[in-house]
């Protein structure tokens, strides 16, 4: 039995209903909920004084909080977590939401990256939050790799994939590199890469250099390792994250009171800090996960909530994720099925085009 289930079992029926009504009303309005409001909504007719006593008990348990002495109550992060885990009723996906997301994926979409960008924009528009889409790494087999000198301390590594996709990155070559070392590095690595993906190459290249040291001098081996290492850098992860709808957060009802927190969130999104960990959040299992406030290690400083789901390729391997981030006062019951459906749609898109 989970902690949420245990705590809910300890609450009597009246306390559970008061708690649920407070959270649902807060999520809908953003305002503290007072006892007089609840007297009109509870199925059981009780006095405002009785409800106040129940709310005080819930506050003692750490589930509710009073923003001001004379104000009503709002749920704490612990209260929201209890609600999400034990009381949240997830709605069915609305037809208009599904149609809006489906419309972004058509036969005329030129490439996966463009499709993911459109899906991110649609997801943001449907939810009125900021959408995050972590694009998959390009994992087609490599056809050719070329090292090109750009100056004394700059070089370019160009990757040509078997499907015609081309990527290039600037990197710092080993000190004292020469055109001959660059040619040797190019010839050495191209002899090893046939039919392999970039992940395969990164995994195997160190062992290959060690085993075949006599075939390549140190300068050329350093060139190979430096050129490929650039794809393992954090910058790659940064470029894979598509963020849409930041302006929605500024227009939300919570923006006025949480403006500083939203600015912090913007800074996090601009720096795309620790984005490699974004995918790790989803790897403990399939399906939608909800991170509330400080539970969200990527954006904890801003006190935001993250609703995120992984998507898989045709081999049932998790290769990316989609999510919505915003204030903790999200409409979780509506957003969960939207994120879930979008993740499935993206997974199908990736599988069909792989």
C-alpha cells in the first residue's frame, strides 16, 4: 500500500470530501477556499464551524495551508501529491483536443524535427502551458565521417548518415594537429563505421583504437576521440529539446503572484539545464508521470509542475519524451490524457519514419 493510500485510509469520509473539494476548487480558481464556500458544496450538510475544524486537522497533517490568517486554505505540495495519487479523476481526451494534435502530423510534413516542432506548438496551444518535446537522437547508420580543419584551434567533424541526413559540429582538435593526421583519422574511422549508428561508434571506438594502436598514431587517435566526443557533450541534449508556449505562463491566472518563479523557470528553460536528466525522469516505467513543485529536480527552483510521458521507437526503446510544465495549479485531470495521447502519437511517428 502506498503512503497516499495509507493517509487516505486514515481520513474519515467527511475529511476526504473536504480535502478533495478544497483541492478541486483551488485548481479551478486559484483562490484559497473558505469554509462558507464548502458548506454549499458538500454532500453532507454541516456547519461552517465544523468544516473549519476539519480544515484545521488537514492543515495539521500538512495537506492544507493558510496563505493568510483570515483567508481560506490551499493545498500544499504534499496535499497535491496525495490528491494526484489517490483522488485524481482523469478525464477522457476531448475530441477537439485530439483533432488539434492530429492535425499537426500530415503526409506533407517534411521531416521528423519539423513535425515535433508542430506537435510541441499544438500541445502548448491545447493546454495553455509550456510544452517540452525531447527529440530522439538521429540513429540512422553512418555512411561517412569527415574531419575538416578550420584553423589552428578549430576543426569540423561532418557526419553523413545512410538516410541522407547530414550533421556537423565545430570542435577543438588536439594541439599540433596536421592535415595528414586529419586524413589518417578520417580513413581510420571510416573503415570501422559501416552499418553502425553514432551510439555504436561511440561505444566501440575507444576499444578499437586501443586494439589497433599500431595502425594509427596518437595525434590521429586524439583527433578521432575529440571529434566524436562533441556528440556526447551537453550541447547535443540542448538542441534536442523543443520548448513552445513560454508566453502562456505569463498569461496564466497564477502569473501575477508567481511572476518571479516564472522568470526563474524561463531562465531554466533558456539554459536548458540538466536536459539529459529530462529523459531519465521517464525511464522508471511507461506512462504519464507527474512531478509537483520541489519533486521536479529539473525546475524545482521555480516551484513548477511537470506532466511528462516517454515515447518509444519501433523497437520499444524509450528515445524521447513529451511534457507540459507550468504552475502547480494545473488541470491535471485534463492534461494527463493529452500528454499521454501526444506521447503515443510521437512514438508512432518515429516508428513509421525510422
